[in-house]
């Protein structure tokens, strides 16, 4: 069984997840921690539960999902793992931050660690996450899917009754629609979806009610 703790971070209300099991190994997904109290909440949770973080995984390269990367690197020695298709975004997090929040963020973000590659399996504890490429919101957007627990972290590709923006740099509406069609085919209806913003949902409801997905029923 997975223990999933969500932390709502920064001025964009981004969801960071710490995911662990009985082995006490954990992965950190999309650490958007910007304010000191957010960083403290995450590190306190990891310390109090005696967890050992072994991966920092990024669903995509937007800065609101990566504000906390230096904090994670400094605290746990983990570099962000992300699709290299988002390398351009990851190399420009400071520029993104200035555009997103209107002020200079003087942060020396860590470089990308090992890339997240298609069909790779991320192992931690007694569980695995598979990488499903879902370009559109960004070229390197991915779903992180745990088949044993029938759940997926969708980043900013799929939200509850909505989808991610494609009007930001490198976004592509046609690509995100193809990605959504693919996800609707390959993920079982009972799959829980844990998105990058907002509340969790499931594939059955999204296929039935989400206007961008319901024609795939």
C-alpha cells in the first residue's frame, strides 16, 4: 500500500506529493515548495516518518513544479529527473520564475539528474512507477503510473474536469489532445488521477464528463 502525502505549494497552489510504502523509501514528485514553511512541512514529514527519499521526479519543466528543487538537492542530495524534451525549460527556471511571478528569483537550481525516459520503470520500496509520455502542456510532460495501486500522477496534462494550458511556451493543443486520447485508451477506468493542481479524480469520471475526453468513451 502506498502512503501519499500532498503538499499544496507556492502562489500557484501546486501539488507536491511525497509517496512512500512500508519500506520507508519514498519519491518526491513535483517539488514546488517556494516558501520556507512549505519546505519545512515537507522535510518535517519525511523526518517524522523516517522516510528515505530516493528520487525527485518531475512531471514537466514548469517552474511552479520545480521551485523546490534546490531545497531537495541541498537536503537530500537528489537532482530532478525529468524528460529531456523539457531540458530547455529546466535550464531556464529563473527566467520562467521572473515571467510567472514578476520578480527575480535568485536561485541556483540543480542541473537535471538522470532523464526520465519513455517506458522506463522507477523502482522504490515495493512499488514501481512507469513513465507515460504525454506531450502537449510541455514537450516533455509525463504521467507517472503505478499499476499495482491503479493510480497516476498527471502533472498539468489532466485535471479534474479540465486539462493543462497549451498557450505557454512550447505548449501544443493538438499534442495534448493526442496524449489525452492515448491515456484514455491505456489507463483502466478505475485509475485514480492525482494532478499537479486541484483535487484528485479518476479516469472513469474524466472520460464520462471531461469535455476534452468524453468523446473517447
